[in-house]
C-alpha cells in the first residue's frame, strides 16, 4: 500500500506549479508522479489546499449494522 505524502511536499509542489513550473516538471523536481502533481493542483484550485484523504478506519461495520436487528 502506498504511503501518504506530507502536506509540506504537496504544498511545495503546488507552489512550484503556481510559480510557473509545469506539473510534469514539478513532479520530476520533487520526486513524485506527474498524476499526483496534477491531482494536487486540481484539488488546490477547487478547495484551496491539496489535503490528503483520510486513511484506514472501519469500512465494514456500517454494512453489517444495516442488516442487524434495530428493534432491540
């Protein structure tokens, strides 16, 4: 599983793109994939900052509880 990259790195990549560097050049400069740089830039434009999505957690109990007896 891939690890979450730091917020500082995301901010530096987006700042480099904002300063005129292309997404692919910024990605190569900071050692991340071009698709990540493009996604982070798009998220920053839409939401103001490229924040990582939450990771981990329980994804199954909601489905199980939906089929449980709610009358007890």
